C-alpha cells in the first residue's frame, strides 16, 4: 500500500477537499483508496465524504486492529466517528491525541487498499512530526498551495523544510483555488519551492461534477511516479469490459437474426399450408 501525504503546514487551503476529490477520482479510475484523517483536533474528512451525523459510530476493532468505515467504495479512518456532535473530547489532551494518531497509523486493517491518502493536520509541528514517525515508510508528500499567494507559498516552504528534514520526498504541489482572488502576480511558485507543479484546481462551485477532469493530471502524475501499482490491471479491466460490451452486441444481433429467421420460416410454412388447401 502506497502512502501519500496531502499537506500544507497551513489551515484552510484545501487539503481535505483535495484529499476527498482525489480519492473519488482514483476510485472512479479503478483504484482501491483509503483516507487517513490525521487531523485529530478538527477531523472532518467523513463530513466532506458525505457521512451524515446519524452515521457517526465508532470504528470496530477486530484482533486489535481498527476497521475503517466505507463511503461509496472509499475507506476512511477518522476521529470524527468517535466525537460527540463533531467536537473531539481531547482538544486539551496532548498525550491522548498522539496515542490516537499512533493507533491510526499503526493499527488499522486497510485490507487491499492500493493507495492511502493522508489528510495532514494544518501544522508543521508536533502532530505532523508525530505522524511522520508513526507512519513508518511514506511514499511522498503533495503540498497544497492556495492560488499563488505569498503567504501560502511561504508556509509551503516551511512544510517542504519539515519533510526534507524527516527524509520524506516532496513530490510536487497542487495550486488550489486558482482565481483572481488568490493571485500574487509576481510569485513564481515552482522557483520558490523547487518542486514540480502537479495540477491547478480552480476556485470552483463545480468540484462535485468536474473532479474527474480536474484531478486527472494528479492521477497521471502518480502513475508516472509509479505510485499506482495496479494501473495495468485497471486498463485490463477496462478492456475486458469493452470486449464484454462488444460480445453482448454480437449476441443481440445473432438473436435478432434468429428471431427474424423463425418469422420468415413460419410465414413460409403458413403460405405452403394455404397452397395445400
Ligand atoms: N478548489 C476549490 N474551489 C472552491 N472551494 C474550495 C476549493 N478548495 C477548497 N475549497 C473550500 O475551501 C474551504 C477550506 O477547504 P478545506 O477544508 O479542504 O481546507 P483544509 O486545508 O483542509 O483546512 P484545515 O486546515 O482547516 O483542515 C472549504 O469550505 C472548501 O469547500
Ligand atoms: Mg482539513
């Protein structure tokens, strides 16, 4: 299972939005996806995935391993499921927060998930550093930047520094909420952070209907980086499906012709029997 961090060191730039829509795009492309909501203090991935308050129930534990919940084929682990009305009990309890984070990193049965997206807490200090230690091997981090604003780029630099320090590869960045609002024209983000740009996502009301198109460059990037091991299989599945569709068409045609043949035969028989009379 590949582990990819979605991070920014900054709040409100679209980490959770990116995580959730990228997960949906990956699922639609045939990958098995899990999301680890590593924001223990303010967990909201399930909410963004469409869970309703009535669906908030603790994750089951089997053989000392947590069982993720599932939303439309996306597996998710989040402290949201254990909160009351969305408010975590532990805002003040550092040790327990870290213990929960640790359990989420070490004691989850993710099954056959291909890629685990980790929605990072909006910080570059304790919780993020704990996360990096507890996760063990990490395949890379994707930075989220709000447009090309100076403040967001400066925070991304801090995130990059943190990851470099902990030997986590920063794969690239996504410019989220691209618009006239979040635009400092003189900022060259690639030059500033020195990692490649993966995609630009507009500030948009249509993420729900357009996520496949918007996040395709991110999937292509992950494929190129060999972060998606089963891409060949998913192409095979696509081909098998199209072959199956063609086979169904042929069967339909053959049946239609047979039915046509029977009709003409019965007509002929009827004509013959009329002649005999
Ligand atoms: N591309 C976008 N277009 C329009 N709205 C967006 C976009 N990306 C994010 N948003 C909105 O911006 C707000 C903040 O996004 P989000 O919660 O994903 O940020 P975050 O980085 O996870 O925040 P936090 O640090 O608090 O966890 C949300 O209301 C979200 O719907
Ligand atoms: Mg968030």
